[in-house]
C-alpha cells in the first residue's frame, strides 16, 4: 500500500517469488492518488506484481467486503477475487466468513489460529518492552499490530527467505509513501518501522523497496 512502490517497476521481481503476501486492499485508493500520472488499472501491476498468494485483512477491510456495492470499491473487490488465500487476523470477521466465502468462491478464506495471533502479539509486546528498556522510544500506544506486521511475522515463520517491498524503514519514509491523509492511530508506526530495520540487520528480511 506504500506509494513509494511506484518509484520503480518491481512487478516482475515480485511475481518471481514462490509466495506473495499482501495486506488489506487499497488498489482503488492508490489509483485515485496516481490519477494523471499514466498509471491505471491496466499497468499498475508493473509496479505491484500481478498475483497474490496470501492477503491479510483487518476489521476495516472485512467491513469493506461486506459493502461491495459501493462504486469506489470496484477495483479493490476485483483485485481480491484473484487471490489464492485471504487470511483474517481480526476475529470480528468470524461471523461473516461463510457468507464471504460464498461471495468469493474462487478465493479460499481462513481465520488465523488464535494461538498464532497470541504468539505474534507476545513477540511484538516483548520487543516493544525491550526497546523501551534500552532507552528507545517513547512509542505511541497501539490497539493492534498492523496487518503488514502480522503478515511479516507469518512470512518469517514459514518462509526460508523473505523480501519486502513497500515496507517503511523510518517515519520519514513512511510519511512520504502514505497513500492518503491520515494514517491509522490504532498502530505504533514508529515502533513497526524500527522493527523492520531490526529484522533487516538481523538478516531475517531483505528490504527490496522502501
């Protein structure tokens, strides 16, 4: 969802990976921001890649799927219909899963196991506490981990190597690449960007596009 992805044409490189993880779905919003640039629904995949193995969705985007008749969601809905798997980490989605699966029969939809989510939250909280004890921060309070970080921890856990495209590594980088007016206040963005740097320095991920 980072607008810095449009600074290069990494679509073919992204598609060469065995699995591609994406987070939420803002293709419609990104195309709106790029109006007049020559980038449209026909060539956006030159920058973003053309297929999705796993898409992780939060509560907001589950609600979006429940309102698919809204005109401005058409591109987002078309994009999601081509995904192999959609994974929900927020259990608000649980009562709607059967209905959503009927609406998108070609896309397999699952709730992430609560044991996995609790493990991710424990890791996230412990790292935040460790950073604070080292004198880093203070960090904004958070209600949730972002979908991106849920996905990043899942990828690190399951893949032999992880390349990340469009993840921010600093707040300056985050603000330059944000695709609309105000980022969610539910996440601790400064802490998450610092964690991406930590994962890079540890060799857990390779930052291919920032």
